[in-house]
C-alpha cells in the first residue's frame, strides 16, 4: 500500500525531467538555426562592403599622410643630392689624373658610389697616419666632396693576416683609425656634415672575387672606402 500511494509522485518527476530536456533541445535547435541564417551573407551587401574598402584604400594613397596622434613618429624624407652617375664620372676623371690616387677605383655597388683608396699608397706600412702626399691628395679630392650635397661615410679594411708586432691592439683598431684619418682630412677641406666612420677589419675579404690572385686580393683588402649615398642625409 505504501508503494502504491507514492507511485503517482514518481511518475510526475519523470515527466518533469522530460519536459526540461525537450526545452533544452528546442533552444539548441533555435540557436543552430540562428547561426545558419547568419552564415548566409547576401551578395549585394558583401559587394557594397568591398567597394567601400577599395574606395577607402584609394583615398589613403591620394591623401598626404598626416599625424593622427599627439605623439607620432615624423615621416622622414631624405632630400635628393647629385646624381650618382654624374658624381662617379667626375670622381673617376679626377682620380685618374692624380699622381697618388690614380690607383684608386670608383665603382657602383648596391645603389652607392664607392671610392676605394689603397692603404699601401696612403699609409706607411702598419701605420694609421696618412703620409704627407696622401693628405695633399685627399685635400684635392676633398674639394669635390665638399661641393656636393650627398651624404658620405668612410670604412676602413685590412687583410686577413694577423699582426704580431703588438703595435696596435687589433686589425679592428687599425681599420677604424685609418678610416678616421681619411674622414678628418675630408672634413678639413670643408665638407660640412658629419662623416660616420667604420672599422671593418678583414670581414669583407671574402667578398672579393676569388678569381683574383691571392696576392692581389690582399692588396685590395688593405683599403679605405669612401661611400657616397644618393641622398643628402638632411631631414
């Protein structure tokens, strides 16, 4: 009797659970239907969006960029200087008639003009001070450098042979000191801008053509390069 009296209550609890499950399933179905309807983007609407993006990108290219924040990195535009082709011809012609610098080479490399000055004719063996003849030759060359608006830098190089006399700390020291000597001489002629200097030691030796005899490559490795850039460096 006791079990029979409570049987209706158990049946009611089972039916309530089924109703709750049915509600959850209905909600899930409604959710998936909503997702499916949202995934079908109308073609006309998409075309309008694409056209707006294209118009915006086109207008950005046509407009002059302007700062949009109180703290903004300024756009840097380097002003053009003398044509490198013209400048290379002038330097090559000048060096070819100079008694000391006629062994120097002028060539184009990666959009730059490189004037390679052989250290063997510019410096005493193992020294970092220019000879008197070299200072005079650089003074004449500096007359051209001082009259142009192009930015320049100077890079010193050495051969791969290690020094053993202990005069200088390293090949890096020699290459940097020689670059500084050339840069100072060019500044003395009136070139008004700062001239960055670099000591590269023998790190560029492998860039030389291996078909050149080794003895000639060692001579080429001992050099100071004057690099002329296509812009002035002014901001």
